[in-house]
C-alpha cells in the first residue's frame, strides 16, 4: 500500500476553486456557545450585540484583553480569600457517587415537586456552566462528561456561611463537588438539593460570553479546550472518533490481524511520495525522518513470518494545509499474506460500514447536504472506464504515444490554463490518465466507489496486473469526491521493486530540475531516497500479500458530517501565535 492519502499538491488547491468541487466550497464553520461569564460577584460588561454580517468589525483586542485581565484579577483575589478561610481552591480528589446522566436515568420517573428522603445523599462533580440567584435561593447548572444536572441551593440547607460563599466565591466555569438529596422541581427539573459543596478547581479566566461565543475560528482550533467547554457538540465529535477507532480495531482483530508498532523516526522516508519532516539525532550524528507511511516496516513483519498485521498511527508529511489535509494525520495500514486486493475491498467495506453502524446506527449518511448510501456492495470500476465514461477518451489506444494522448485530452476537456500546465507536465500516458481522472472524475464520485487498476507509473509498490499490461492491481476508495483508502496486491519481486523505486527517484529528480529551471517553488524540491534495507528484506522473500491504508481522519469527517479535517483533530497544526 503506497500511501493512504494523496500528498497535497498545488494543483489540489486550484481544484478546490473549480466548479466541479462546489459541493464543499460553501461550508462555513458554525459555533454556538451556551455558557455565560457573568456572576453576581464579578460581572464584566457584555460587548455590544454582534451583527450577523460575516465581515463585521471585530471588537478591540485591547479592550477585550483589559476585561479579561480585570476578571482574572478578581478571581485571583477569590483564590486568596478561600485560602484565608482555610479552604484549598485546588482539591486533590472528590468522591463522586453518580454522573449527571446516571441520575437522570435513575430518577426519570420522579414526579414534579417530589423529593426523596433528605438523608439519602448523592455526590456529583463537574463544571458550573450557568447560575441564577434569588435571595435565599440559587440554581446552578453543573455539567460533567455525561451531561448536566441542576444544583438546588437553599440557604437553610447549607451550614454556616456556605450559602454566602456560594454566591460570592463561585463563578461560572468553576469545577465543583456537591452532595445532597434528589428532588424534581415544580417545573420538572431534576435537581440535587445541596447540603454541602466544595470548590474543586477555581478558574481564573472567564468562559466565552453566551451571546457572542467563541467566534474566532482560529482560536477555536488553537484553544480547543475552551471550544469543548463552550460547545459540548465539539467534544461529541471526538467521542465518536474514539468509538470509530475502537470499532476499526474490533473488526480487524476479529479477522485475525495483530496490531504492531513501527518506528516514527526512520533513516529513509519510504512508502509514499511526499515531502518528509527532517530532524537530527545528536547521539547518532545523522538526520532522521518522521515517517510518511507505515508500509515498508509492516511489510518487513510479513517477511519475518507474521501473516496478518496492522498499525493505527500518526503519519507526518511536510506539505500544504487545507480542509482535507493536515501535516500530521492518522491512518490504519494493514497487510495480509496469501491474499490479493479483492480481499482488501471486502475488508474496507466491512470496516467503513461497521464504523457507520457503531456511531450512527445506520448506513445512510448525510454529509454536507449530500445523502451517502453505504449499503454493500459498493460500485467497482476501472480507472480507464471511469475516464472514458466521463470524457469519451480511451487512453488504452495510445500505448506510449504521450504527445497524441495530450492532444486528445486537451481537445476533449474544457481545461483552465492551470490545469493545462499539469497535463503538459505529464511524463507518460499513465500519468496523463491519472491527471485527467483527478481533474474530471474524482469530484463526481459521491457514492462509495472502488476505482481499480491504476497505471504502473504511479504505483511503484503495487503488483503488475495479471491480465492488463501497464496496469497494477490497485484500488482507491472514493466517497464524496475524496480518497478514503488505497490498496494493492503487493509487489513481492525484489528486482522489479528496485527498478520501480529507481525510476521513481529518477522522475522525482527530473521534476525538481524542471522546477529549478522554470523558477517554480513547490513541493517537488526535496530529496527522495531508497530504503535499501526494505529491498534487502524483500530478497529474503515476502509471501504474496495485499495491503490497505485508510485515512481515519477523513472517515471521521464523513461519519460526523464535519466539513474540515481540523474539526476532527483535537489539536490541528497551526502557525504559532505570538500572544493569545
């Protein structure tokens, strides 16, 4: 399996603006905050009402910083006051008996106005996200990971001056532990009637204002912890991500695969064609590369005698950033001895459908307004046939005549000047076929489609097709116009493998030389090296095998209806900010 995701090229940025990809162009992140920073003891003036216009003037950063620092100063004084009373505002632990959601389940049949035995206490803990105070009565909303529950606070039920402490020292955002009995108010709100409480963590910074929220999209990604506090739906995406990864492991391990770990730091960046991150190891006195794929080491495991192996891990590529690409991303790569790419198609279907059922309970997915049906079996079609269906061009008749093939492609396609340059730069008919596929066919593949039998020129690690010369036994899975998975019948001939990798290095050097000659600055300007130890391993003999890589981030995007890869990575790569 060469690469679970295509490396991002400049041409992909150009295609994002093409009318054929308008399905995803109009996505705009939307964010609502349900928290408030106000409190009875320290209120900060609310900013003026925001205009809904997308290019509204932002509030003065100096003013917002000033307000924030004023709130922080007040809360630091509260920390000092708590300590002066012998109370530690940063507790060591809290013994909780129930989560909020568990209480909601247990007492769902409790009638309005009913209260259980006051001596039968429960203990809860979580963050305060709302509060209201009326004389001798206060209502606080406490949220833990499972959900929310109301704290019903009466002065008569609390000892000594605890009620006043609650009113003056507890702010929205603080993490509290509370003990009390259960009742349901006349208005139907299940509540803990608090008899004692403890501030477990005193917060110093205010949460976003509930009316204006965290509107800075960059700050949402940069301060994801605030994003998750303010908007529980964001955290739900990451819970679903965890379930998806667990389900992937369940599916592949039930099929007999063993999870292994391979190096992140490698002496040669192999298994894909992508610009690597380079670091330096002081003790070894040499450069090392962050892996751009797990493939070559997993294949070494097959050489060593393992027959079914997989790895879920981070991949690092020093390339562009877009809604579909992040410099570090997560894949599963898996390899099975004595099988071919047909086996991996079946496994891919099983993984994706099982994950869909695990997180959504159905095989119909609404993604950005498009209904996707994941019912099996999925369409399987060759790249040649898909291109001919979309353009009328039969590339098989051109053989190695690249000039005639380019002329036919230019005449048949309504290409832009930028697209024409990519066509003109193709070095073979196989490269041209793939370029036309990416330009014309790929954006149209909305429903799950296995694209089969790629040209050998762009598949240096795939086995030659047993029936069609010049092609390989390789497929890619596309859903919503996006590549989701990539798989091969693996190349096991060490001599053929060496020739292919040498040709890949030669072509890369030619592209880099052309870039230098034309004064271009692009992702081709990096060194490609061969992994000699991998070639040595193949000479010891690797059994016939198939391999598949699936992009987990893109799968999570699909199953959570997330428009950007940054929405499914908790802490995406961002340019370092000088001061937040």
